[in-house]
C-alpha cells in the first residue's frame, strides 16, 4: 500500500552550493546537515541532497514513496520487470529504504517508516 510521496533525493556534486540553493528555494534550514546527507522538510515532503548519489548511479532526482510493507512492495515491483538498484536497508532508527529502476531507466525509491 502506498501512503504518498515521502522524499525526493537529489544527487549533488557540491553539497555546500546545493544546500544554499535549496535553502533559498524552500525558505527553511535543513533539519539534518551531515557530510553524507542534507535533508530539508517542508509541510508535505522531505527534500534530500546526496553528495554520493552520482556514484550510486543516480542520474537525477529519485522519488521515495512511503509504503506499508517494503519487502512486499519491492517484490511486486521486481515481478513487473523492475531492476533492483538498492536492496532494503536500515537508514537509521528502523526506517527502511530500497530502490529499483523501471523499464525506462527511471529510479523509484521505497521508504518504510520505523516501527512505532
């Protein structure tokens, strides 16, 4: 089950410049500001900046869809012919992410909230 778009992650080469650009665009300070990830929260979404995104094969922004069961959703996408990019992994506190590439080369991310 999809619970909406959660996060859009942008691969960036210059984290400082990208952080300044998104601060100007969104009008908010990052809620997390680490060398490996900078995240901004708006009322509806999170915007992430990944300085290693290009090295991970990201060719552009990746939308992360919030799902109830990441394993089930990932399996369903793979059954349709999607190619795995990143297997399920814990990104902190029990929150899980995974990503696939569709038949047209688009990257799709999955996000499952940490258990309550």
